C-alpha cells in the first residue's frame, strides 16, 4: 500500500502521522518541540517522530509533507524565521527530511496546510475556491483558487491579517491589530479599567493581567454584554476583511478557525452581517457559506499529508 | 497560418483585430458602439467588425476572444449587466460569437483581459504573478497568480477597487470611492469652493462643473501644489491597496493603468512610499516593481486574443 507521512511542526508540539491515500489516519505520535534546546536536537526529534510512524513491511511512503510556522519559503523548502521556533533562521527542512528518508518532501506554512486540510476533509470538502482565515494570537490565512493553493511568487501570500482597515494609524490599523485575540483582551482591559460592569472581571479574579480572548469568549457565552460587544466588534472587522477578499478572489466558501472562532455565533453573526453591508452586489455573498473550521488539532497533520496527495509544494 | 481574432467591446467603441500566434497585429478595425440603439444592432456591429478582420485564403482562425465591460460571467460566457452598455442584461455573447463563426470563443471582463495583455506584451512580460490595477472612473483589477488568471468561482474576482480602507463610512470607504478620478475631482471642487489658490481654477475657466482628474493631473504637471497634493493622496490610498494585495497574493509586479495613472510620478511616488510603510516585511516589496501600464488603446484587443492564446476563459 502507498502511504503518506504528515508532520506538524509547531512552537509547542511536533506531531507526525501516517495516512493512506484517502488521508485516513493509520498511525500518530507527538512530542514537545522544546526549540530552546537548539536546532539540532529539535531536528532530531522531528526525524524520530517520522520514524515512529514509518510503515513496516511492504508499505511504501509516497512522500513526507511538513507543516511549519510561517514565514516559510515553500519553493526553497526553507523555514525562514518563525517567532516561535527559537533560533530557527533559513533552515532547509525539506532537504533534510528528503535526504534523511530518501523520499520526496514538501513544506508549507501552517495556514496553507490548514486550507488544504479543510478542503480535503473538513468544512470545505468539494469546493474549489476556498479562503481559510485563522483568528488567534494573530490573523492568518490560506487561499485555494481554481483548485490550487495560491501562495504567490515567494510563498508569502495568504497573509490576510495584515490587510489595512484604518490607514490613519499605519500598521496598527491592520485587521490583525484590531481583531485578533490580543486586541480583544486589550480592549477588555481598557474597558474594565474605565470601570465597566462585566463578569469578565470575576473570571480573572480581578487580575487584569490574566485577561485573554478566551476569557472574553467564556463571558460572552454566559451572557455578558461587554464581552459580547467586544467579540462582535472583532467579528465586524473580520467581516470587512471577508468582504474585501470576496471582491478580490470571489471564493465559494470561507472557513474561519483559530481560538477566537470558538466564540461561535457571537463572532460569526456580526461577521456575516458586515459582509452583506460591504459588498457591491449580492452575488458576492449569496450562497457563500462563512463557517467554522471543522478539523481540530490534527489539521496540520492532515494538511501536511495533503501537500503530498495534491502534489503541492 | 493559424490566426486569432480579438474583440474589444467598450461603452463607446467596438474594436476587432486579427493577430498571428505571436500576437502580432495583422488587421484592425473599429466603430462606435451606440448601445442606445438596442442590443440587436449592437450585436450586428460586433459581428460585422469580426467579419472585417476575418482572414481570407487558407488562414485559419483558432478562436475569437472578447473583452467586455464587467460584470461578466466567463464560465457561462455571459455579459451580465454593464452600466455602460444600455439594456444589456445576461447577454450570452460567447455563444452568439461561437455559433455565428463556428469557432471557439472566450469572454472576459476588460480588466482581466488587460492583465493578460500586459503580461503577454506589455509591462509584465516574463512575470508569473502579476496584479494589474486600473485607476480611472472606477478602480478595477486583474490578477495572474502562478501563471493563471484568477477570477474566482463565478468570475467576479479581481475587483480590488471595492477594498474597504475606512470601514466607518461603509462602502464610501472603499479605495475606489476615495481615490478614483471622481474622488479627485470632487475633492478639488471642495477645496476650490473653500477658496484654495490653484491654477486648476484657471484650467476650467472658473467653471467647477468641468473639474476632472485629468485637469487636476495637468495642473500637477505644471507645478500646482494643490493638484499635486490631491494626486498624492490618491496615490497613498492606492498604495495601501497594493500593500494589502502584497500580503494576500505576494505578486512579482504591479502594473497600474487607467486615466489617473497618466499623472505619473505624482501618483506613483506616494504609492511606492506608502507600500513600504504598510508591509510587515521588506520581502513583500523589495524587487517588486510598481510600474505604469505600457499598452495603449489596443490593450483590450491584445488581451482578448490572449484569452485564446493562453486557453483562458
């Protein structure tokens, strides 16, 4: 049987898995990344994880796909300089994997792997024009158009979070600066310091240094008005981003993942409403679902394997 | 010899031309559109123009490409409802041309044809990741990524002008509303009414109803400070759009056309400066030219023929 190996290199964990050609999971392993110990030990852990899921017997490995934190140069197969991998700078990970296992390898950043994964097995199965947006500590994205991953000339595309919504404030006016998790937490802090009445204060036991988008999401789910307002504001900002991308890329579906998306309809409803306000014609949004991501923590593994399956990267 | 026919259907003129397979012009004709006379006479004029450039003798026509004002549905081959073609609504122009001449036909909107044309014969020859932006009465665009025209699921993509830069004002905050020709003329009028000292006033003989971006551009070229300021503002807004598109699409080159682009460096220099301010990393803009379009009034004809040559549409 032909099998595919997927590797998800993250700031916290390294995961590896073996899949069949329908991307069914056959074996899976994970360990901590501990990049602070240096590049060589981290690389050794990556290789060991791959070995752990390598097939025995007559099964063949078609290739090894790797999802890594951006920025990644997929054409060169290089991990450029991710802020959450200590000391990594222009590491030719694709070549290392290829030479170590003598099989084809492919490398892409995590958001690009995520859009492939959601299209293969998640919320966007059957679609050919997909935009994936992750709203988390930052805002990132992946784009599939006409069935192909769109990464641009140097693989730096899909960075939808840096879209400017308020030019007067420079890069502070990007949707990431206005709507990602830290912005939600920061605004909650500002409002609480100004004396706002909200259960968010109780959820952090009055310690504003513990504020996070997650806590705000929890308060929203329990009916807290301020929390719902903060999430709705983020939803509207992401909604403007989605409207922009509808005009530029005219996709069939938007998939929104990342921690902040766990706020559910408190985020998604303002998002969907804003999209209708900011598009020039109903044809851009009518029949275009804006849905939560479906894949959980295995999204990177599935996407990495999909790089090999789809011949991407 | 194999030849290709290109047709440029515009609100004012219908042009048709015959090209060889290197897109060299072999024959060319044009007439007025006069769409107010009705769809049937206009269609008859289109067919007559094609006949005029049809090859005699043994030459064969590989296909007929048509550039039309958007919105266009390229998959269905339908001109949807362009504001400058009177009464046109869901006209299946591709099928009409195909049936009349018994050759393959293709249809795309003018901005998508323009990016193909500039890539084949103009400012972006040799590039595979190209964004074309036209700054005129509106702001439109065309995208080539990984060598292919990106039009999205229903051919509605590339409409970069509707990118929102100032969400507080709804659709009035789009880059088109802030930076296209009418915005430049409107702001000139506002400043002149407020008593600004500028030669723009003399160029329109004091008649503010004659204000246009073209007049403002002329004044800028003659050293008028207000005119240069207005053009620079438009340049900065388009620069923010370009920065956004760099993050999303990571192209190799931007080509800027349309009437407003005739203002030259008064527009392009603020544009290029703004791009550097609004990108997260130099790798997005370094070595990425932002250049004027090179093709003149034949851009639509060349792009239409390129639809056939490249198998697009």
